[in-house]
């Protein structure tokens, strides 16, 4: 949400072009995977790949 590298509008446009993709907006997070919310979302997403 607070990502200045990849603006939210870019994620939204990609999601509209690829509706099968899941768009996850992490509250109070930017671009760094070191942020707790981003880290949790990445772990959850990769865990879904295993199943």
C-alpha cells in the first residue's frame, strides 16, 4: 500500500488484465520483504504453492 517503487495502480491494472491472479493488499506495508506484513503475506503465498 505504501510502496513508492510499485504504485498501487500498477498492481490494480495487472490484476484487471489477469483476473485469475490474487491481488493481496498488505496494510501498512511498502516494498521491502523485511516488513512484517509483507513477510507474512509472502510466506502464506508460498505455502499455498506447496498444497
